[in-house]
């Protein structure tokens, strides 16, 4: 779903949820269909009211994707760690990607057919660009 379309469709729901979040001293953010609340404490009454608003708006929550995380727990939203002031690609993900690159270059590159080599190189290049992009956004925002 396009972010622009999601923003148009969710405008009324966003206003209701944002107003509720402000009443409870919380920050509300949404990216397409990922909803995040930030604050020192997320009261149960707030959670119940948010679920009511979402249901009244015709949406259904996926309980498997619902998490309530403390300040010192890893908080991942849309694949980015959001525990700090700026979003970051999680270290665990970057380590895995570096290992994939190393193993490919060391052991796989010469063993694969040319087409698969190119595809794997593009994937590695895309990951490196993604990490660079996220880092540039951080730097620009500071």
C-alpha cells in the first residue's frame, strides 16, 4: 500500500488516536499500517480506547504483532531500531548482512552461475545502500 494512500485513508483515525495519545501524554506515530506509541507508561485504559477507535474505523488488529516494550528492550518498528533518538538498522541485522557478504565473497562467488552471482551482488549492494541511506538520514536530521 502506498504511504500516500494510507495517509489519506487513515486521516480521521489518525486524528482520533493522536488526540487520545496527547490526553495520556504519549506520542503517536504511524507508518502505513504500523502504529507506535511512545511514553513513560502506556496505561491499560489507553490501550483499550485505541483498540475501540481502530475497530470503529473498520480495521482489525493482529494480536501476534502487538508488543508492549520497555525502555531497555529492543524496539523494532518497520525493521529499524527506534530505541535511540534516531532510527537505526539493528546491529544484529548488520552483522548478519556482513557475514552473508563475507561468505559470498570468500566461498560462493566463484561457485555460482553468473546470473546467481549477479543477483546476490545486487542484494548485497542493496543492503549496503539501505544502511547508508538510514545513516545519512540520521546525520542530516542532527
